[in-house]
């Protein structure tokens, strides 16, 4: 926190009661936001609070249904991203969208290369401007190299350079730090501050409060698609922001129940897949919740998929209750009592266009059949049991899974796998993109399952979730297991360090 | 195990829509209705259509399409396609003819032909599921390959000598009815395929594959193996249709059933199976085949030329494809409109 005194300046961008719905689903109920020049504004809210929808409306990806969008006081209506770019708005996404085979310079000037008198692309002018921008930002990126192989952090800086060369007055960064290491975050913040000092308006979306308090001067909170409040950063606290975001206290967020830890259920030894993960060894006991932490792309989901058999591995072994579990056969894994709740419920977890009850019974369809035959009555009977245990909210059992809310979809995936009566439950990002109430329910469920003696391997990118739920925490970084902590040893600092900082380990 | 403690048990309705709407407002019911209308109108308007001979000839002619449409439906439900079926008919016809000519008992010739068809399906299935090529490309290739082999084996000649008892059996009717005997075989196969598709775990897997391959794989479904089996079934049934075709016209030629694959696929799509996979029902497909057959037969009797008949079936198909897209579009628009009204005037009181 360096400059606490923000002189009032005309709003660079203003949103007032903006509404956007997709079919019957209201994504943005009432979005309001005021961004000023020379200010870094934080936008916080739970997943599904409407932040991304709001950003996409500003970026011209979506058109609002109603409400006001004003740029420098003038009402605007973008029907395409090129219009919003031309108006001086730049959006930097978590995953940059660059052309990997083109050079850094070519990417910065894609679609609007400067030309000389006879209409040829003026490479010299392009390169000179790219160099000047990088110098201003104080970063060392070779403008002549191809983008392929650059880190996410460097790619984001290229997007920022692009925005600067476009002279964007309004810059929006949507969770830019999610995949960055500590050093890279610091460098990004230095760049953000210099952009602020150039009198630009910045919006910073993040789930990490320490970053919000370090970088921003104002914060707007959203909840359930609506604007809640805007506060100067030095007049608020983490606790206040959390309660504004959640709308109630979060004491019951991580209801960890005591469970008897029993025999070893899963033993993984030396699991390796070239270029993805290497030499992974760990075990999970009955009744134990083992958290698997790390950054996005560290190879955690890939390990889970290899254990379950959706992907293959090249070396190593998986043993279940002491018996070897052959790889590459999810059907066998399921029969032997392994269940995987995958990270992407819409693509991997559910058949969105199929009904609720068919989804719940998909993995147990052979078990359910009588004389080899299967009909809706049998499916509905089984589905009812699991839907009501997990309190799935749905219009009917034949309603398409895609019509359910994110939280209910996640319950559906959980129900589908609990129906297989697993001994080992692997959950990958079990609460991503679901509302707070359901999140607590999912945590309670996982805790209860552990208490009943199921071995649980929980992959999560949310540190509080891992720390709040796990008996033991494993940390992965760039395909390797880098640390293991007991529940008492696992602090945010320890885990983050193991997940981000390269150690002098011999390969 | 009670997962979430003492919660009041929720009750669930089985269906979102009342039974009559589910039964009547769908693609299959619409096609059946159109079939009935076309049939009744033809009875009234087209001279000679009402005779029992019409039914006999109509069913004889559509029998190969009906047969091959069964496995084709399952294949399209998994979002694949088999364009080589008509070439397999040709190949099977030539094999049956050559073997019979060489003195092999007819039944054995037919069995060999069906096995050869299954083998052709193995090749398709191998290229699609093991090598991982798109079925559209693979079966365009094998369409040419199998046809080439068929024509290569027999040249431009035809074999027309077949055991009398078999040819007359192929042309016989179920005693006391105008319905051809082949319909017994079709009925048995139709029941088998319909039950497999709609009432077995394997059938559920096929729909899941067609709607979301990845989720199917995550649910322990062996996507490759399932598709492989379908291609083999498609080859075998096509070859069986080829044997029937040969007997019916006492004619084994390399170019038999040329272009039949497009009629089969058209009928399957008309019957309500989605070309994008995951949607369709067997009764709709059967109605679709019969609709195209009835329309063709009625128009021929009314002395309409085959060019015009092609134009009409083509239009029917285009319209049926458009109509489902159109319905989906109207549905989306309505849902969006409802959403907008709710969003502005009545914010739902969902607990945060």
C-alpha cells in the first residue's frame, strides 16, 4: 500500500444496474462498478458472483439485457470485442490468447501492423515500439522470439504490452495471478502500479485477499450477480470483505470431523508419465483425507486420472488394498472401488444433455440391470436414493443435467460416484464454481464419508479448502511431489512455498 | 449411509412433462403421424395403391433399407457413420453368387458372405477405434474399396442362377398375409436392436458416448470397444441384406445396391436420429424408412418420375432437419424471454 490519497477523478468506466441472463439463468442481476483513472480497483466475489459476466459485457463478448454502461461519461453499447478495444478497453485473461508460432512483436501488433509508404509491414518500427514498451514496463522479453515456450506470466505481459500499444485507458485483469509464482506476481504488480501512475484505470479480479490489499486502492464486492458495496481498501478488512461476499459468517465452512484412520487403501509408487508427472509415490488410508495442493498445471489432475485409469502411465504401480490395480481401465477401477469426481463436471463429470437419473446411474448401469435389461423405473429408483441423500434440487428426474445450477450439478457428480459405493474417492476441485452454501454441504459430505471409512484424495486449488479439510497435505510442483505436511505442519506459507518455489532438487 | 444428516427426505417427480406430452410431442410421434397421413391419403387418391400387392412390393423393396437402418441407427447415435454399407451389400451379393456358381451349397455361401461382411465391419471398426480416424473418412474409403473388390471379382457380368427353393422363399409371403417372409427376420432383428439400444446398459452407454464422449470414458465406458462392435454388426447385417437382395432379384452383380447408403442414412435422420449423436429412437427410424418407401411407392404408382421422387424425398429430409433446428431455436428464444422477465422484475430469493 503506497498511495492512500486518491484524488477524485472523472470515472473512466461506469456500469449501472447491468443485467444479463442466459435463458432462464440470470448471470448478472444488477452489476454496478465505477472505475477511475489512476486507480487500481479490485473486484471480489465468490465463484458465480457474476464477475466474469460483468467483464465479458465490458469486453463486448456479451450484450447486456438492460442497464447502463458509460465510458468517460458517455453511454456505449459494444456488439463486438473489436468495438470495445477501439474504445480503449483491454482485458487480460488468466489464460492469454496469443499465436504461439508468431514472434512476440508480431503478436503485439497482430491485425494492425504499422506500414511504410508503399504498404509493407514496417518491422523496424514495430520492433522499436515493442522494445520501448517493454523498457517502460521494466521487463526483459526478447521481442524476436516466438511466443511458444514462454511462461504464462510472460504471455500476460505481452497482452499488457498489446494493450499499451493500443493506448488502452481501461485495463481489466481477470485473475491474472492464478497461475503465477511469487516473483512473477511481484513483477506484474510493479507493472500494474506504473500503469496506474500513467493515469490509466485498472480493474483487478482476484480471489487472493493479500494481493488485493497489497495492490488495490478501492474494492467492489459482488454476490449472487449483484453489486453489494464499494469501499476504500484502507477502510476495510479481510473479515469484512469475506462476510460481504458470503452474506453470512463462515464458521461452518470446513466442518472437519474426527475419523479413525485405518489400513492403507491406495498405494502409488513411482508413477511416471513423461512430460506430465514423474516418480509420484504416496498412499491414502481408510478414513483419511489427503489433500493434493499445487498450482494449476502442476500435474495433480493428471495423476488422479492415471490412478483411475482414464489416462495411461509409463512407469510405476498402483495398488489397492495391497492388490495391484492395472492401469488404463476405468471400468475395472470402478468395480474395485475407485471413484473419480473429475475437475470439469460439465465436460467430464456429466452428460449435460441427458437426464438427472440417467446421469446418476451411468456408472452403475450394469449393476442395476436385471436379466441384462435396464429400464427407467430401475434407474429412477436408484437415482431417487442418491438425489435425496445429497438434496439435489431438480424439477424432475428426467430433467437435463445441464439445466441444474452448478452446485446441484456437482452434487449429481458426487451422487453418481457415491452410488458405486467406493472405497477410495478421488475428488478433483470438488467445489469449483459452486455457491458458498453448497460448498459447505460438499465439505460436510466429504468429511462424513471419511468418517465412514472411505479413503479420500482431494485435489484443490483453494488453499483454505485443503488446509481446512485434509489430514495430510501433499504438494505438487511441475510434475513432481515436492512436499508432504501433516495437518499441523500445513500452513498457507509452507504449502504455497512448496507449490511455487523451485528447490535445488536433483532430477 | 446418510450423507448430509437429518434432512427431510425430498421427493422427486419422475418426469417434468405429463405423459401425453412426452408421448405425442416428439420427433418419433410426428414421423409416425406423417406416415399414417401419407398412407391414408395414398389409399384415397392413388389408383391401385390399396391392393395387397402394393404392400408386398413395398415391403420387399424397403427390406434391405429397414435391415441396415437398424445398426446404422446405433452407429449414428454414437456420433459416427458407416457409408460403406451399400458396398458391403454389393460385395456380399457377389460372394454369394460366386460361391453358389462354384457349387457351394447356398446356405454355406450365405454364411460365408455374412462373415465377410462382419470382417468388412472389423476393418471399419479397427480404422475408426484403434487407429483413431474419423468414420466419415474411413467409410468413404472402404465404400470405394469394398465396391472395387466386388466389381473386380465379378467384372460387369451377373450371376443369375440360384436355387429355386431359395429364390421363391425370398419372394414368399407369410402365409395368409400380404407381408413378405423377410419381415419375420426383420422383426426379430428390430426387436433385438431396439432392446439393445433402449433397454440395456450397453444402449445407455451408446447414448452417453454420442452426447459426451469424455464423460462416457470417465464413467468407465469403453468407447472404442462399443463402437467397434457396432461397425461389425453393421457389416454383418449389411451382408445379410445383400444375400436377400441377391435372392429377391436372382441377380448377383458388383454394382448391386449402389447409392443405397444415402437412402438409409436419409431415412434414419428422418426418423429423428440426430446426426450429432445421442438422440433417436428405433420406432422413429422404422417409421422414417416406411415413410420414404410409402411415398416412393405411391408416387411411382401415380406415374411420377423417379427424378421428382428424389426431389421430394430430398426436400422432406431437408425440411425434417430444419424443423428440429427451428424447434430448438424457438425453444431457446422462449427460455431467454422468460429469463429476461424474471431477471428484471422478480429476483429469485435464492439463499446466498
